[in-house]
């Protein structure tokens, strides 16, 4: 099966033998060039889904960043003598659980609204 690449966006296209018999090249963007199977496999591999361990690592890094940013909110509550809302306590606990690897979550929790003085 011949593969074609559009150099303007690196998108991969292919045609079946039947397409080729029926003037299938007219279906391709005009800028497409024919490429080898090895080149096509290289492009396909570059779009590969990250491994579960890589996704877990990225989630932990995101949780660490969110926890560090939330420290400022907690500090401002303390300085202003504003009670830390339960939603913030739970949010930070969920982040810590992701960082420690004890959480089954696959996405970061939603940051609660900023605390206000009562």
C-alpha cells in the first residue's frame, strides 16, 4: 500500500490498490509526496499514545505543581485569618494522594473556588 505525506503538515495519507487503479491520487492534497514504508512507520510511531507509566509521571508532576500553587492560597488564608475551606483541604489531600501514588485518579481534581472572608 503506497503511503503519501503532506509536507505542509506532516499528515500521512494512503491509497489502496483499487484507489490507485481509479486515479486515486486525485483524492490526495496536491502537495502530497509518496514516501517509503519506513518513513510512514516513523510518522505513525511519532503519534503513539504515551505509556501508562509516562501518563502517571505527567499526572504526578501536574499534581505537584498544583499543590505548590495552592500553598500560596493556604498561606494567604493563614495571613488573613480566613478559615481554610473543607473543599481546599480535600483538594490538597487529593493532590497529595496522586503524588504519593495512592490514588486511582487519572486526572487532576478541579481546583475549588478561592476562599473569601466570611
